[in-house]
C-alpha cells in the first residue's frame, strides 16, 4: 500500500500554510520516520513532503490538546478534530487535504505494526461546493495574447509573449512549462523534462511530463510556434552575470537573466503583470489560461474526449467541469439575447 497521493501546488499550500501555529512542539519521532519514508522511499517532491509535515504538525497538536498519543487516536478523536477545524472556519477542501495527509501517516503506522486500524480511514471532510474554474472570455484571451509592449527590453518581451502563447495555445500546467527544455534528449526524458519540437512549424509538438509522471504530446498552434521561434532567436543574447559578462544558458526553454530555469513563482508574477498591462480586469495566472484553453476548445469542438487527452486528465469526470462552464456561458448568452428571457420592468 502507498502513502497518500502527491498533492503539491500553490493553491493547496496557501490553504494549509496559513494555518500553521508559529509555536509548535518538536516533531514526534514517528512523524520524522514517516517523513523520511515519503522523502526517500516514496521519492515524493520536496514541496509535497513539506505539506505533509504541516499536516502532521496539526495532527500532533490536536492529539496533544486531547491528551492522546498519536498511536492511540481513534476515529472519534479524528471526527472531533474535523469538527473543531470546521468550526474554526476551515473549508471542506482544506480539511479533506489535511485528512489525506493524516490517512497516509496512519496507513504507514499500520504497515509498521504500530496500530491495529487506521482511525482516519472512514472519516470524511464536510462537503464543499465545487466552484467553476476561472477562465478568460475569448475576447480577453485574444487581448492578452495580442498584447505587446514598447518596452526597451525586447528579450523579456519575446520571452513573456512566448509564455502566454504556450500557456493559452497548449493548455500546459505551470510545472510542465517550467520543465520544458530547448532540445529534447534522452537525458531530458529520463530526468522528466519536456521539450518542444519546432522542426516542422506546421506540425510543432510539445512533449511534456504531467501528473502521475505520464508523458503526453500536445500540438503547438501556429501563433505559439511563431512566438517561440522569435524567443529562441533572441534567447542567447540576454543572459549575463553581474559584471555584464555573457554566461552559459541552462537547457531550460524559459530562463531568467541569470541563465537559470524560470521558476513557477516567476511565471505567475510575469503573467499577472502582463495581464494588468494588457488592461484585463481579472488577475491572470497560468491555470486560468489552461482553463481558458480547455473551455474555448470545448465551445468550438464539443469533443470532450479530445479535450481530456489534450489536458492529460486521467478521468473524463475531471474534464466534465468545462461542460458546466460552457453551459454557464450559453445561459448568459440566452439571458442577454432571447426575448422570453428578458424580465419586464
């Protein structure tokens, strides 16, 4: 049996990271052993391990408050902890993520023969409403993609324009974008990095490694391919050390001034700034462009199965959320245009 699934992500970190008490007890030895297990044996991402540590810090504090040892906690204790979290204002989604971390820890304790049963196994978080994904309208997406600045820094302009086109034109996750290399090699694939094949502009393809370490290939549209070609032409010219001397670039497709791979946080920041300069009211972020890609594809084609493949969703139920988004759009059109939908004053 395995530990709880990998759940790293900026939004999830924000849900749980803000709830950590600054004055916490030292980690229990069993907690430290479990974290070593997920870090070295399960080989989960460092950010995921850090989130598990936060979850278990909450569990340890809750057990200490109830006067019960970690290995002696029962289902009734866990349900009480859930009620306390919910009463304190935590939402169902945040509680579900915390329970997932606890469930994996107790599963591991059972495998070690330290407990007879998993007290979290049958405990569920309060149901939370499922909000629709935030997506740009077609006009706003075009406005962002077509935006260009007269700034003197042509290097940054070419890089950021290529990022926008690739996010919106391929629906990539930010982690997939960060991992893209300029040229695909055997080492790239072994290490989990992706690459884009621009040898044939009419059939350009992005090869990325997404969730579950699964590879998929996504077609790159003409506009995105053109933006990438402009960026690749200027890319080697903009990197220098503090003394102004040219430095060697890493193989990363999107690099910073220092030649190193651009981080997910940097991409978030650049997209938000570019959206503001383009005059968009909504704060733009990478996943919003992924949602926009999926929603606009579905509106145009109606092919849910194809959209699932392009997004790399393991289950089509995950993709079905975009049908609700599409229906919401159609309902708004109906309300605005149909004579029978208009209310009399």
